C-alpha cells in the first residue's frame, strides 16, 4: 500500500515540478507535512530475504550482504494490528483520480495499471527474497484477508508448490505474480539462475489456472517479464503472451526498477519511476529482521529508521529519524543511497535556492 490521500494531494506539485517549475523550499516542506498522514502506511513487508535464484539483474545476487532472516510471526501480527485498509469511499476517490489524471482504465493490463490500481491497495509480502520459501505465507494471507486487506506477492514460479498455493488461494490471496523472463529454459537460466526454468513452471501455472477455475478461487494470477533491454526482448515477450493467450491471467511487460548500476541504462515507461519519489511521506517498508527502512530498494538496510520489534510504527513514522530522512530528500544530502544509488527524482531537485 501507499498513502493514496497524500499522493492525490501532492499530485499537482509533483506534476509542476516535473514540468520545470521551482518552489520555495519552506513552502513545499509545509505543504508536504500538511498532506502527510500521521498514521503510517506500509508499502511492503519482506517476510523473508531467502532466495534460491541468482538473477543477474537483482542487487541481491552480487550486492546484498545482510543476514538471511525470516520475520517473526508475532512481529508480523503486531504490524498488521497497527494498520488499516482503505475505505470504499477513499478507494472510489482514488479510482476517479487515476482515470482523470492518468487516463488508465481499471481493466487494462499494463505496468501502470498494476502500479495505480493494485499496488496502492495491497500489502506486499515480498522484498529481496522469495515468499514461497516462507512456510508461514499461507497463514499470513489468511490474517490479511480476515482484517480486510488485499494481499499480493511476487515470486519465482520454479518454487511453486501446488498444495501450498491452493491453500493460499483458499485463504483469500488477492494477487500472485510469477516472473518469467523467457519461454526457453536455457535462456531463462541465463537470467534467473540454474534453479529457474520455464517448462516446469508453465505446467504448474496451467495446473493452478485449472484448479482456480474449478474451485472458483478469486486470486488474480499475474505473469510478468522484465524489460532488460535484450535484443530479443520484444519477440520473447510476444511468445510469452502467446503461451498464456486465452487463459485467465494478467500479463504485462515491466520496466526494470533500478538501473543506476547498469551500463545500459535504458529508461522506463513506469509512472512510478518517472515521477518524484514520494516514499518519505506516503509509505514505509519493513524488512525480514523488522528494520523499518525508506523503501524496498534498500537491499542492505542502509537507511534504518526504526525497528518494528522495538517501537510502534506510529512513533517511527513520526519520529526524529524519519523527519531527518525527509529533510535529506529536500537537501539532496550527499552520500546516502537515495542520492547516489536510485533512479528516482527527489523533491530537492525542484526547490529554489
């Protein structure tokens, strides 16, 4: 989730900033603080950072050095007890806002539809790990459903366990996304590592689609391919769409999230990566050791703003460390991950003086 109310209130400033308008620093600080809810909103909970893949485009493969951990069950439950889902009225206002300002329909399949219609309402249960390796995932999905939240996670289909996945469907899993980079097994292994494949994964997904239809489960199955700027990308994506043509799935091509460390920076078609970063004011991320960080891109927990085992989310969100972090975005502070290792625009780039 992210704070849809902050996003809507800050939209005008965001658009004007990207169009080249400069604002007085103190004015923007005051406005953003007025727009910011004092109640925290959680973007994602990384229940585990364990993963058996070796994805060549993932910082986890070559850069992540933190300890492999799985979140404590009691900590997870405590986090949920501090959050609330959006009301029907709030969500209706948001859908109207998206249609009016982005002209994106609710039923289209695209990365921007996914970001604007799905991400704002779900508690994401992934980070730099594969949720299918977390034995508690079925229970977590059930807890979210019982509390009125939409649930979602992205995973590697090579790790599918049919029985466990059906249990998650039964427990009300809202969305599950399978990342597939090629319909060729060897090509897929080149990108995701030897533990990955396409053929076995595809057959398991087909089996799940059939079971979902027979049992009437409501989970939306999403298939995505990352745009890695390969010469064969367009052709391979068409093959992927053909493989799932006519089936009850949501398929889209996803822009690569972070390209700052790549030699072939190839841009983005994503609304999220094209606009200014709003995370300091609209959402927080909780990692597998319960550290609260600024966003899920902080793969090594370099900017720790608190810990959910030690303090309430409210106190962390409104505390001194978070306020300093927001100030760093205005000041374009040197030496922090947000200024040296992120593709997103910072608010400080558009302030006067």
